[in-house]
C-alpha cells in the first residue's frame, strides 16, 4: 500500500503551533506520515518564547500543543540520513544551509525504509 511520506521543517511545526490552522489540521488529521530530523524539537523548544508571544498562549499550553503535534511526526536519527548530507549540500547550495538536514532526510527515503526501522 502506498503511504505519503513528507519531511517537515521547523517552520512548518512552528506555524502549526502559532495558529490553529490548516497546517495543524493536516498534521493531525491527514494520515500522512510526517518525518523530521532529530534536532527539530530541540530547536522548537529554543523558540518557545517566540511562539508564546505570537499566539498569546502560555508556555504550558504551547508545550501541550507541541506534545500533540509530536505524536504525528516521526523523529529520524542523523544516522539514517547522514549519507545524503553531501548530496543535499549540492542541491541547496547557498540558498539556506539550515535546510540541508531536511533535504538529506527527504533524499534518504527509498524502498528500504522498512529495513531501516521506519514503516
């Protein structure tokens, strides 16, 4: 059976936290398999004050929102996509070097996903 797999970057998750929007609804209700690199949630935690300011919700409520979203997003260890970093750097060039891990993760999806522990 075909399953849609999408890599989400930090900004997508932040957007879903800031506003109860279509982005949040897609993450929670679509049934799409979302993936993100292992550092993403640490990065979001570093920006939590920004999120609180933007959505006027307190830290506790934002942590609850993040916890809910995290149930629908698979976190992938660096070892899974490390072999694609160089290729991702070539693709992204100087556009946004912070996106290299996300591109590398997307490039790592192949028919052997199940063998690597992600199904």
